[in-house]
C-alpha cells in the first residue's frame, strides 16, 4: 500500500497524470492554446459530472475509495485518462475524416476501442478490502459487492453483467462512444461559433459548456436507446443481447463513415501531431498489456493483446497512407499550430 492505495493503482494514477499533461503540452503548441487546454478541461468537467451520476444516482458501478485523488466518487485518474483518449482520437479524426459531421462518431469509435483494453486490466486487478473500508463502501453503495470483499479499481454493481466482453457489460463500450461523440459534436459547434464571431467570451465558454451539454445529451432517451436498444439496465441478464446489437450497430456506423470519408490525400504533420495522435493510444495499450501481465490479470490477456494489435495495425495503416499524402491543410475548425 502507498498513501492507503494499492501500489499498482498509484502507478496507474501517475501514468494518467503524465499522459494528460502530455496532451496539455501539445495543446499549448496549437493555435489558440488556452482554448485548446480549456477543451481538455471541458471534457474532464463533463466526464466528472457523468461519472458521479453513474456512481451516486444510477448506481451502475462504483470506484474503490482507496485512491489518492478523487473528484466526488470518481478518481481524477479516470477523468485524465478519458480526456487524453478523447484528445488523441479527436486530433486524429479531424485529420482523417473529410466530413465534419462524421468526425464525432469516428472519435467515439477510437475512444471505445481504447477502453476495451483499459477496462479488463483495471476492473480485475482486485484487492481485498479491510473491514473499515468495506463498511465505508457498503454505506456509500449498498449491495455493491458480488464477491464479498474483493474490489477492482472500479466495480459493476447492477445485475446482468455476467458475460459481456470479458465480463464487462456491452453497453459500457457504447457508453464510452457517446461520451466522446456528444462532446466532440459540441466542441465542433463551439469552434465554428468562435471562428464566426471571433469573440473571446465564446472561446472561453464553449469548452466547459460542451462538457455540461455532453451530460445532458447522454441522459436523453436517444442515447439510452443507442446503449440498450429495446432492453434496459433493469432487465438483468436479458439486456445483454440488445446491448450487443446496439454496440455492433454503433461500431458499424462509425466504421462505414470512416471508410467512406477517409481523407487519404491530406498529410498528418508527424512532427507536430504524430506523437499525440499515434503515441498516446499506443502508450495506453502498452501500459494495459504490461499492467495485465504484471498483475497476473488473466481475464485481460486476450483483450489487451488482440484489441491493441487491431488498433495499432490501423494506426500503422494510417502512417503508411500518410507517406504518399499531400501537405496538411487547415481550416477555422482545425487551425494551423502556433508558430514555434
């Protein structure tokens, strides 16, 4: 234990901070750097609201309280990781997809795939709870323990989660998609408004407002249908089939949009953006693989290796295509980086 938290969890928190601040550093090199940093924090604000609703209102999962840094019932590490994943996916999608309205779903696809290695590695790295911690968690989340005292970095507390994707509920990955889809859509609207009116009030306001509006859209019946289909979270095990169908639908739609609108003739500036676009997702996958094997989390071996291989193979394809592409083009929505 370190600071009352398992050492492996503290290392994960440290890694999350490093990745998040790497994205912040990249943001400082972009046009309008302060606003780009605000976009990162806007995602953190929205994710914090969403995650705390999931913990305290929906009771769908809970995070172990033995963490160094918490925002309400959610570790700051989780918010930093989610924001870094969004930032890397957003910067890639902007340069890969030639129709702005298709960008949000592609960002959601990249983010959801990233989560397929994050979740199994973290959920099943379990430690026994001491009596005092168990009593504290039971008081906050009644009936949360399915095994009487072992806890991962976070734990699913509703019924019907057996099976799924290596014991992670299918709807979790659709949920990740739309957490990023709606935020991306609001950011694109905000960037358009900012370029149209050239007003600092708009520029300083839209990133945080995007985070809040993100949560509003996630709470709508539309998003609920896109996660659960004709089932619902209350139906228990019977909800698994519609969740899987909707996940396949969401992925298929995003993949089709990516294939149709791939802007293969526009070069990605590897010196300025490559290390974030390619380095962040690869570093996250490598961390999840090493983490799973180091901790002996056998259930995470297959998803960590297979999903990482698929994602990295796609990124390699992007790099190969990038060699024959034309020079980068920039727009008001995706402006050129700041001069060094």
